[in-house]
């Protein structure tokens, strides 16, 4: 279990689609990671279910799982990740310990704010 307290708060959002078999397989892995990092907020966001709140950038996502890591509402990483437990765990560990990650793809303007708001409205994952 990783008890490090990232400061400011860290959000790990998985942007998924209910029909996506990769997302369905990744769901339990993501939930287990949420248990391993109790000081980090994890949110599983179905981009189609929340398309009104997320806007056009969500509907432009073509590859899954797509992950957004935000620190205090600022995107630290946005992009597709390999659906392996160790990949996301290493990213979270690096962000906690070093405060930065290698860049993913550019985050569309306003999309991080929309993801943050939807994540805050969802129950805690895990």
C-alpha cells in the first residue's frame, strides 16, 4: 500500500467507454490501484455517459484506456496508457515522488476542468 500524501491533491481519471473491452478488462486493475493509493483520488469516467459535461474533447478520444493525471486541477499527463497494473502505478509513484511526468499528448483547452468537475461528482473509486 502506498500512503504517500501527494500535495496538492492528485486525481487519476480513466476516461473510458462502456462498450470498450479493453476498458472492461482494465476496470478491476484500476480499482485495485485505487486501493493501493488511498491518498490519491481515482475516477472512472465513461466519456459517453458524461459527454454533456465533458464536451467535444471526450468524444474525440479514440484509444483506450486514456488516462488524465491532474494535480490541483492542472494536467500532469493526458494520453493512452498500456492497460497493465504496473504502468499506471509507476506513473503515480513518479508524480508523487518527483512532481512531474514525461508529457503525454496535449490536453484540449478546458478539458482538464471538465474532467475534474465530473470526477468530483462521482463516488470514490475503489
